[in-house]
């Protein structure tokens, strides 16, 4: 999937979660966007890969594309690492939600992801789409609408409280 689709995916996931939690929605969304971009550090052409070319090259050399950084192991590592260095639950939650949204979206592409890395099975949905194709545009638009809806709900709730 394209970077923009991942960004909206991360926003949608964190806003959806914000509906059922008391965590600060802005921090959830901010962390959600970072989390949604993070797995593609393994890919030099991605948004985050271009921002951190050296780290990106290293991860790509070590693990290849869509393996470690697209696995449950990575999710666990991020959770443990965040707990150790930034013990701020809301931020970590947003980050993890963003990463999970990235995995789900990439499972919808033909290449799939190595979710159970180091086991080399590729995991993908029975129906997959082409990255950057027409269907991705539809998914992108759908996610935009969903996040607008969730965002609206949250703003209304905030107005209600004050
Ligand atoms: Zn990816």
C-alpha cells in the first residue's frame, strides 16, 4: 500500500480506538500515524525510508522487505522497547495501533507480509489488490470517510463535556 493509505489507516485505527478509551485522542492519532509508517522502514522508497535512509538500508540488508518489521515479533519488540524507554501508555498504544493497521492493509496486497517472521510464511487475505491501483484509491477514500466520522464523534463528545 502507498504511504498515504497507511497514514489514513493509522488515523482511522487510532480514532476508532479513541471512541472506546479515555486516552487523549490527539496523542493516539499522532502516535498512530508514526506507527502506521514505521514498518516500511525496511523499504528505501517509502516515506519513512526516505526520511531515514541509513536506518532503512540497514533494516533492508538485515531482514529484507516486509519481513521482520511486518511481523508480530516486531510488534512485541516495539511494545517492550517503548515500555522501557518511554513509559507513556497512550503513545505506545497509538504506535501499536498504527503498526497493526499497517499489517492489515499490507495483508490486502498480493505480496502479503511475513507476519510470523522468522517463520517464512507469507500471510495475506484471500482477496488482494494492487498497490497504487484503483481499488486502493477506493480504500483510501473509505478510510478518509471513516476517520472523518470517528473524528466528528470525538469532537462532539468533547463539546458535550464542556
Ligand atoms: Zn508495508
